[in-house]
């Protein structure tokens, strides 16, 4: 009975964690007058603003692929700009102009929060099977129930720029709790951003 209860609790907790690892759009914004974003046949650069190339390269590739599936020519920024010039705005502007890039989709992590959470799985442990075993154990261990686990929440801002005038056309803030791993998370975020643009009717749907 105890083993069955423990299994149910463990599965339930695992499902909760898996469900939590999704990209929730906290807010979105679009510029006045923008009813559709159409860069069909034009180059749109995909950018992830992080120092870690092991994250930046696959994320920019994934985002560029999603962009290309909808008409424009998605190009990962790492293929255009040498890494030493990434943070130099004038140099970056020159590289994009020479490459004929018409638009930018930029993802930038802006906040990471970590807090301690507690699991209820301990309720099925041996100490709880007999009142007086629990009594002794409880008073000897006055603390929050369960083993603490760090839960991480990541907030990312996304902006889409028209490089013909340098103005933003659309922006969003997303929040994700407890991603299983960062590389998979940011690649999924790249896809979800483009799906959100589809949902708002700003870009056409890509091939599935």
C-alpha cells in the first residue's frame, strides 16, 4: 500500500514538473499600424544574446529554420557576425547591412530566479506508518516537509525589428519554470515565439 502510494506521488510530481516546463507568454506587444509581418523572400537574422556558443548556435539554427518555413530566409546570426564583433553595435550593423538582412528576431534572457520547493512524497515514508514513530521523528526534525529542491524560473524577452528603419515591430516576454535542460528549452522557445506570431495573425503558418 505504501509503495503504491509512493509511486503515485512520484509520478504525479514528475508530471507536474514536466507540465511546468513550458513557455508561457506573460505579455506581447506590437507597434501601431502593424497588422502583418511580411519578410517573404528577404533575409531575417535569428539572434540569441548569450555568451555560450553551445546554446547560441543551435538556438539560432532552430529559430532560422522556423523563420524560413514561413516565407522569409532565416539566417543564424553566428554565420554573419564574427564573435569578437557581436557586442559592438556599429560593427554588427555593418555586417547585417552587407549581408542584406531585412529583419531581426532577437531572444535575450533577462532574469533567472531560483527558489526552494518541497515534495510531499515523504508522506509515504516509513516514519509515517506508526503514530509514535512519527512523533519521535517529527520532534527530532522540525523542518519543512519533504526534501528541498531548487526550482528555476527563466524570463526571456523577444523582439522583432524591421532593419529598414531600425524600429521594433513586435515584442514578447516569456517565462518558463524548471526546464529539463537549457539547450532544449531555448530551442523550444525559438519555435514557440514563431507559433505565437502565427497565433496573433502576424505571420503565415509554416509547413508542419
